[in-house]
C-alpha cells in the first residue's frame, strides 16, 4: 500500500493510504491492544474490528473534554492496561484527539495509532501529532504533541459518512490548496460534480495531496513555531464562528476562509478576483452560504484565541491562491473589519 512518512523530533508516523479496515492487523505492532472508538463507528464497523477490548465514547465536539478522558483512563485500568498496551483510535477527529491524548498521558505515554474514518480526520485531525481536548469553553486548550505510530486511511469508510460531514472535511482540502497548491485548487474547481458524487479515485488523489502538504509542513515545524501556523488559515475567524454558531468544523472554517480573504482584499494584499474564486468554489461545494453572523459573539470568541498575544494576533493571509503566509495584525484592525463585515 502507498505510504507517506512523517518524521519528527517527537516520533515517526506511517500514513497508510487506501488500505482497508479488515487488513488492519498487519500494521499493529503488538497483541496487547485497546480500541477507542465512538458509538457511530461502533455501530457501522465493529464487526470488522480486530479482536481486542473496545472502549466506546459518545459523539460530537461536546464530549471532547477531560470528563471523557477520565472515563477512558478508568476503563483502561479495568482492562489492566500497562506500559506495553497499544491504543488504537478508530474514528473521526474527536476520537483521534481523545485517544491520542489518553495514550500520550496514561502511564506517561503509550504507543498509539489510528484508523481515521472521517474525511476531516484523514486529511487533517489524525496527522501531525496534536492531541488535545477542550477545556472551560476553550478549544484544544489542554494537549500534547506526540505522533501516532500509524494512521490508516480507508476510503471505503467514507461511504457511511453523512454528506454534510463529508463536505465539512472537504473544506480542509480546499484550505491546503489555497495556502499551498494552485494546481490542486484548479483541479478541485474542474471536478465539482465528481467531488460531490464522492468519486473514489479523485478523492484518494486529493487526500494524498493534502497529506503530503501537511506532512512536509509538520516535518519542518512540528512545534508550530513558524511555518505550521499557516495551517490555521481560515481558523482565526473559523474557530470563533464554530463556537458561536451551530456549524460543522469545516463549514465554520469555510466562512473563516472567506472572511480572511476579504480581510486581505481590504488590506490590499490579494486581488478581489482571487477572493471571488475561493468564495465561488466554496459556494459550489455547499460550504458557504448566507449565515447571519453574530459579530459580537464572534469577536468575544476571537479574544480567547490562543494565537493572540497582547494587542496582536498571528493571522494567516494569502497574497494569491497557492500562497499563504503568517502575518501579525492588530486586534483593532480585525475588530474594525468584523464590525463592517457583510451580514451574509
Ligand atoms: N488534532 C488535530 O490536529 C486536529 C486537526 C483538525 C481538527 N481536529 C479536531 O477534529 C474534530 C473534528 O473531526 P471530525 O469532523 O472528524 O468530527 P467527529 O470525530 O465528531 O466526526 C464527525 C461525525 O461523523 C461520524 N463519523 C466519523 N467517521 C464516520 C464514518 N466513516 N461513517 C459514519 N460516521 C462517521 C462521527 O461519529 C461523528 O458523529 C474537532 O474536534 C477538531 O478540533 C483536530
């Protein structure tokens, strides 16, 4: 099977592409394994799980917290987990974040791996070693960087993903294209129908391109001291929108990308034509449509952004499609922009 490697100071990961869940056993390095999954994945796929004890967690962003972590620790104790136990997370981004955090902290760190089941987790959440949970309303406030031994991406599992979750994951693929690869952006523009029909070959090729982009960035800057910050494109507004509005992660990030581009147009950094191209693409992918934004709520949420320091914020700008970079902007400028932003 094709593989992409991510080699960093904290560890190395193998990303296995196109492999199928029933063949998972060949990648697991030991026999002492505990599976962590969520109720949905258990319902769809438990018959194909390898024969190990399973810890089930609930679903949704609201359970990505220390209460769930404590429950999983307790169940690991019940299962007599020891330093030789391998934690296998099978699920979307929430399962990966919880399983990775638990594995990284239980007994000062166990080995772990993932089967990434949602498109968002295959192209983003399972990769790069960030394992964290939300705390007191702050997103991913508590966490640690540690690489999974492997990530298996089975494209067949995307068939059971709801259309809305699938498109939400696609937003991160658009993100990679906008910040790093204008040919990839063109390819997405030219294949909207195939994408909406979940054409397997095309999706696998776009997943591969996305993983390659993330892997090359993470290898250069695992700890997010510089380059890795560009992966937060669309997330300054997006995370705040996600917190305030009832939207999927990728839907909020899509609005965040449009707002970031409009902010860049206002600063004279990027042409309006480029902004329109990205907005049109997101509209065609049903990822950007009229939402009446709660500007005050979004502003308050932005003030809690982890990338804020004093009166400035590290913001990912683009000067053209295919080239994202990190810029320092004042909170005042962002506030002014937000107050004047179109209501749609
Ligand atoms: N650690 C990181 O680097 C990183 C990066 C990006 C996002 N994230 C996190 O990822 C999370 C979002 O991930 P997500 O969108 O995968 O959310 P999720 O894990 O909540 O999955 C979305 C829904 O789809 C279901 N699902 C997943 N795979 C399925 C499948 N194959 N078939 C049927 N249903 C399936 C899940 O049960 C869930 O209900 C957020 O918490 C975000 O903060 C983390």
